[in-house]
């Protein structure tokens, strides 16, 4: 199975420790949230799943998070940062497996499930209006 993923435009921020612990602004957070979903879409393909269109709550999460108190927003930003820290090397490993001609289905499905669990946990931090 070959891959045709071009995530070069995706904005995966470096871990917060490398940014000096700074909390990303709302635009950066939205870009990182979108990039995590781009990575998840690639993982879904490698897991041989159909594409998923994020629901309204997932699409609007960064904007809703921006309205939270500063400390609460920082927790959401950290959670998204953690999810990106899992997705980035996970996708790289899957693509390396693909390049070697190995079957990625099981590993990709595991990462896909972890993504969904993490996304649900992050969504629980941001109340819907």
C-alpha cells in the first residue's frame, strides 16, 4: 500500500517545553487542532477506515476554548499539544512501515482509537455553548 499524504502544510507545533512553556494563541491552537485532524485522517486511511468528517463540536472546539478562562484554556492547549505529540511520531512510524511494505492496519487502528479517546477527553474540557 503506498501513501499519498502531504502533511507539509500541517502546523504541528513543537512541544510546549521547546516553546518556553508558552501557551499558543487561539489561531495557533486552531492550526494545531486542524493538523492533528489531518494526521488522524491519514491514520484512518492506513487503518483502512473510511474518512471521517469532524462534527460541529470538534470543528468549533478551538474557538470555544478561546472563550475559557486563561487557566482552563491553558489546560486545553496542553491537552492538544499532548495529542499532537502522540500523533506525529505515530504517523511517522506508520509511514515508515508502509515504505517497507508492511501492513499498517492493526497499528493504525490502535493509533486511531487512541486519537478518538484523546479527542473525546479534550472535548469534555470544552463545554458546548
